[in-house]
C-alpha cells in the first residue's frame, strides 16, 4: 500500500522532471528505521534511451562552450551546494544512515569536486611535438569523449556523483546518471542544485529504477562513449562485458580489501587514530575501509588495549540523533554478511576482544540493522574475514613478525585499492609504500580521500583514477594533428 502523504519524486530528462513512462515507482527506505521516505520512478530501457538522446543532442553545444563558461556553471553549483549543505546532509543521513556530522563532511567533500574541476576545466592543455621534418607541424589536442554513463553506489551518495560529474562536465561531456537504488533522493537534490545553477537542458540527465535494465541499455547504446562506475567488482565485471560490444572508454572504481599494518616502530596512538578513521567512518562501509589489521607481535597487546578503550565510547544508533557516531548498515544483506564474518571467525578460534553484538530494530523487517564496533584477535588466514571485503565495523587483528612476511600477506589478494601502515622509520615508510600493490597508500594516515588526489586501484579494484588532474583525463580523448606546411 502506498502512503499518499509521502512525496513522489521525479527523474530528470532534458531539463524536465518526469515520472516513469509506465507510472511505476519504487520505495526509498530509511536504513535506521525501515520507514518509507518517498517514492522514485521505476525507470528502465525507454527512459534511459530518451536520456541518452537528450545527452547526445546537448553535447554539440556544451562541448563548444569556452572552458571558462563551463567553469562558471560548476562554480555556481558549488556555491549553491555549500549554501544548502545542511539540507543535503539530512537527506543523506535519512536515506543512507551515516551520522549527520559525517554527512555534512561528505557534502563538503562532494562540493570540493565541483570547485576543483571548475578550476581544472580551464587547464585542459594540448601539446606541440617537434617534427622530424622542417615542413611538418605536429599538434596534440584534447577533446571530450562524448556522452558519459555514470553509475554510482549508495555509500557516498553525493560524493560519488560529483567525483564523476564534475570532471565529465568540465571536460565538455554530457551525462546520464543512474544513482544507487538505495539512495536516489540525494541524487535528485543534487540535480535540483545543478538545475538552479543553470546547467543547460540535456547536459545532465538522471534515471532511477531497474539497475539491470538501465545498466544494459546504457552499455549497449553506441552513443554512450564512456562508462564511469563505482560499485562492486562483480557488477563492474558485468558492465565491462556489456560494454565490450561498443568498446567504451572505462573508469571503474571497484571493491577493496585494504590491509592496515602496525609495525613495531609505530606510534601506537597514531595507529589507533588511523584505525578508527579508516575503519569506522560510514560504519565500515567504504571501499577504502581497512579490512585486515596486521599488528606486530611486540605491540599487539598495547594496540588491542588502547583500541578497546576507544571503542567503549562509541555510540551506535540513528544518525539523526546527537552524539551517534556509528549509524546502521545499509540493509539486511549487509547485516547478514557482517554477522557471518564474525561468526565464521569465532567458530574458527578467534577471540572476541570487544563488541560483537548486533540488533535489528527496523519496521517490517526493513532497516534498523545495527552492529557494534567489534574487535577480534587470534585471526588466521583461514577465516573469511581475511579473504573478503566485510563492509562493516569489524577489526580483525592478525599478528606478524617480519616486514617481508607482512608485505606478502598484505599483497596476497586480487584487490588493490588502498593500504595503510604505521611506522616512525623514514626508510621503512618509503620502502613499504613502494612494495605494496595498491593504488592509494596511507602512511601514518587513515583519512586519504581528497578532491585533488588520484583515487583508484590496482588489480581487480578497478581501472583509471578519479580526482585531481588525473580525474579529468578519463573524460578526454587525445587527438593528434599532423600538418604539412
Ligand atoms: P554495492 O555492493 O556497493 O551495492 P553494486 O555494484 O551492487 O555495489 O551497486 C553499485 C551501483 O551499480 C548501484 O547504482 C547499483 O544500482 C548498480 N547496479 C547493480 N547491479 C547492476 C547491473 N546489473 N547493471 C547495472 N548497474 C547495476
């Protein structure tokens, strides 16, 4: 039964807010309570095709605009977003669950991409190359790749959108966005901001609904020249396969399984701070969350004791309540997976040092999946938790004795997104950073994301980099012009 008092939202195609053509909607839930927050259109193939047509039509003018004009739109969107940061943050907390102060942090981070690419937009330089003949000139220019399909996840419902759309728009591309099914309201609010900033009709389009149908339509359409995706490795591989027929340009930011190493020469307080920053943010639901904690035998006891003392103070609950530092998990599947990881570790001999309690308080078996921050020791490589991404606030501690041994264990994974380590030795810092096979390294630092820095992974964690001047390259083609004079 639909609650008629709740808002029905629209999708955005060619500057119009519309329903799905068949009038169907899907519910959006509050993960802290299970309540329905509103309804969004259940779009599919037809709406997606229409959005691609609009983006293709708008491309001609948008790509021709002088860079400073495109820059102006992005700057305006940045300012509006900052003015409305509290409103946007509330939407994020309501549909995604993270504590309100974290949501404000996400909005500022997300807005940072708009500001940064508003500047970078003006610096898409070409090149002249010395020719080997006096009557030749060789020139390289950069041009937008064309219509971009952007598919984004629920864990950072605002930042993952601006991290893709800001460089795409800066480069002169037009966009069709499919946000995560769990968090479409943040995307809708962002599009209202973009509309207020005056971004011309058709340049940005938003389709909510069936992920499979929208994804397949985007991937099979030859007019879409680029896919930028953040999500699971499994779905990333599927999209890669689907995009092969039309040989799309790809940027994929996929799963992670980050190691965090505490060497015997580490400053333990810094290691604790880094552990909390990299693990507990967003209830452990970040692709760069530390997932395996390798702690040197000599400092293990000290590390566990200090960490336990910190974890005792953490308040778990509804992110809208003051003082809550850990919100709910996004849904029942995540809840079951995290519980399974804890149970599997305990069954195989792990020690529960702190936490471990999980409870479900949501209505209609939806939402309200809470889990305590949990510290486990005596972890072995046989346990599930050392093999898969957990996506929850669980800290499994594995001990080691030598640098060589721990680097081998850290690299022993198909993932390669982020790695963290703690040491006070300068030469060890350099050597270990170079040996770890990951795209992002935090040295004595658990908070590594920033709009101006490259973000992306090795191995099955993805292709390409987002952020900084690297981030715009994925939306540009390189054209070589040879001229005889
Ligand atoms: P997560 O595990 O973080 O939810 P997913 O890879 O399932 O990651 O989701 C990331 C994004 O991909 C979301 O927008 C989701 O709706 C979308 N998605 C999921 N399955 C498909 C699919 N088969 N085709 C296209 N997009 C998909």
